[in-house]
C-alpha cells in the first residue's frame, strides 16, 4: 500500500495535494481497500464554501456508504467528471485518475497541519 510523500493526509483517510491556492482531494489507497468495490460517488457541493471536516459528499461501495470529509476549509470548484461513469477509478488509481474534487483553499497554510505520509502510514498500520 502506498502513501505518496508529496500529499498530506487526514485521520478520516482523505488525501490532499496543494498546488498554489488549488487543492485536489481524494480518498487514500487504504480507504478504498477497506471500502471494497466502489459503485457510486455522490458529490453535489460544487460552488459551496465549507469548513474543514465538513461532509462534501459520499462514496458508496457494495456493502457500505461512507461520508467524505473536507481536509481544510475552502470552496468546491469541480468534481472529477470521470467518476460518474467509472467510480471504480478510485479503486484502481486512488491518487491519480480517481481524484474526487478540486477546491480553492481558504488558507493554504492549513495543509501543513495535516498528516505527512509517514504519520499516516503509522496511523493505518
């Protein structure tokens, strides 16, 4: 199981990649493996400004539905359009084609308070 060093992580198993003022967010390889086969992703918060740890959508696997939590505060810009037809991309490429949302972050420095890949690896092992 991999946890790329260029990402930050939450205890709720989301990852975030900050590029300037824009962040890409998804769920971790660990999270998708725990959920199993993902069959549907419901995110209807585009345009919303949400606080850190607010629910921005849900992910549905064969046996469960889980909330998706925003790692830091900001405004949701877009949802990965590929996921509506291929939600399984989250299972096959959690850190690449399986990304979930892009957002403008309210305070980029907030990312520094999230878990490093080493700290997240310790959390899940």
